[in-house]
C-alpha cells in the first residue's frame, strides 16, 4: 500500500504546481493493421501477492493505447492491481527516478535533465523499449519532424549533414558552416541569400529529437531565432507565418504547422540517398529519416532480469494483441515485425 500512498501524494502535488492542458482531439490518420506475423501473447504464470500493484506513470498522449494494454493485462491477472496515471511525458522518467512507477510510457526520448537525474541517483541509464511508431502529423500525438522553407524556395532536398552544417557549431557529421542558400547549390537571387534559422529554446522534445537524430547530439549554433508561442504547435506556426519576411527561412516543425507560405523539404539521411517526404507509408516503414517512436521506460539495473510482471506486460505490448491496440487507435502506428523482434530480445 506504500507505493499507492506515494502515488496519491505525487498526483496531488502535481495538480497543485503543474498547469493542466486538455488533450486535443486526434483524428484517425491511418488504417494500418498490426502485422499478422507478430507473436501472439499467451499470459505466463505470475505469482501475485495480496494487494500487489503494477503502476504505470507517464504520457497523456499515450493514454488510449496504454489503457488498452492495461485492460488486457488486468483481465489476464485479475488479482494484480494495475494502476495508470497518464499526465505527461515529463512525468514518466521522474516517476521511475522517485521509485513510484514500475513502467513509464513516454511519448519521446528522455530529456537531458530527466536522464541525468536518473543516472545521478542510480548510476546507470534508464532502460527504454520502443512500443509504437509516432503519428504522421497529429496535433495531439508525437508526430514526425519535418523541415519547412518558404514556398518559393527551389531547394530540392536536404541531407542530415547539410542540416548539421546549417544548425550546429559542432559539425559532428563533417564539413564547415553553411550560411547561404548558394552554398547548397541555389543560384540567381538565392545564391547570396542568408539562411535564416528558426528553432525552439532547449529543452523541448522536438528540439531534442532533431539535436539527437540530425546533429548527432552536437551543439546548436548561435543566432537561431527561438520562436515563442502557446506551446510548440503555435510556436512553429509563428515561424511558418514569418517566412514571408524571411524568404531564406528554415525551421524544423510538424506537418500541422504547414501554412500557405511554406512547403515541406524532402530529407535524406545520407548523401546519395533519395530525398523522401513524410507519408503514412514512409513513416510506418521508417524510411522517412525523421520518423519517430514512443517508448516505455524502466528502471532496470544492467545485468539483471526484469521483474516478471514487468516483463509480462512488455511481452503483451509487443505482441499481436498489443499492437492491435495501437492499430485500432489509428494515430500512433504499430511496430514493424523486425522492430518487435529487436525489442523482445532486450527483455531477456
């Protein structure tokens, strides 16, 4: 009962000090079915003590799929008290650090402060399992990242290295600074036009994803215009609307931020790769380089076995039934069979 008491205290404190934001409606984006080759979950035998709990604390944006998994798990183990607190992605890893969660659904990678606080306390990394692919462009769910330019900008595409040369001062992908569109091959009136970069002030889940994925965790260069607004959706739209004053503008954003003044730039991870646009197909198959995952984080000391109930829950999540839950929501996308295989291997 002690862990339940702590959960109640933390929940009450969070309500007192944290503003509550209502979740936006997320329209169905796809009708992808979970791959029929995924393993079927057959509940294993669990020894459940009286009043034993399994507590999930984390992302509100994952509430529907998490609740779907919880319902299946509760039905399989009716003596186990399975609780779920879906407040925010930012509550997940801190709940693990505080010892009040067995598992933390998080709609993004752990932010540096969350990661560092966990490592400081335990001396090892939080353990992450991919549980679904992010959405294509939903306002209310983790969505694939895109890069936007002014609608008349003739650039055909950008590579990770070029974006790194534009946005980073570390240049972990090689090369030097790129500051004009002419350095990317544009001619005429675009040849000497400066690249005006927009972004979000760190730390932010989208900003951190681009930094990790594209800049290889390099440092942002100076002079990026940090856009502000009521949340990242509005902030990125501010950048989109400002493109008509900064024709050389470039920003990372979401598909939801596309306005008549801008267009999405196709992206290639490596030089020589085809430039790709984000679509249901390219995001589901992760061929679009900036496709995203959502996770469940755990406190698992290196070299130790997972607690049986935690392992069983993750086997459910990574099963045909668990990915059917993701599919039925129609926003997050089910995992590919090869990803499921990789994640299941991590449980052993």
